[in-house]
C-alpha cells in the first residue's frame, strides 16, 4: 500500500504462449533513492496460481527507482519438461531470456502495477492499474 511518503508496487505474469498465468516464477525487488544511488535488495516472492505476486516487500521512504527481477528460466524449463513427456526434445534451453529485469521510476503516493507479458522468445511490460 502506498502512503503520502512511499510508493507501492505489484505485478503479475501472463504467459502469452499459452494464454495462462505463469505460476511459480521467482521475483526479487530492489530499490534505490536517486539515480546514482546503490540498489538495495528488499526481498522477493513468487507468483501464485493466478500469476500474481501479492506479497512483495514495501518500498522504503525516499525510493525513486524500483527494479523487478523475474527469474523465468526455471519456469520455462519446467514447462518444457512437462511438454517433452509426450514429444521429442525441440530446444536445448527453456527460454531465450533466462531473466527479465524491469527498472522504473516511482513517485511517493503512487501505486505501480507492472504486468509482464511473457513467452519463450520475448516479453512486454506496461504500467497497469
């Protein structure tokens, strides 16, 4: 929850290759208080069955930039392993992008919902509501 002196962040992931939420993707959150400040790791979580990550850590007061790191490689490896049970191996790797890092600026008092639209060979993000 954002306050007058802090921003808040939420996210979810949709696997567009199957049109379903991406469950079990680890997400880490980092913040900094200025363009030249060091990143501070705040913790992380993983997406639930609905592709949502509802328990990301709160942002500290003074946060100006946020970075979400999505560890997608293991998600695609698991998905590929499940598909390979009935089909021959198609690729050597589970994903072209093993991780996705999204960095964005924030303003105190605002909430930022940042969805990730994901597939094995690309991704897209936007500021949602």
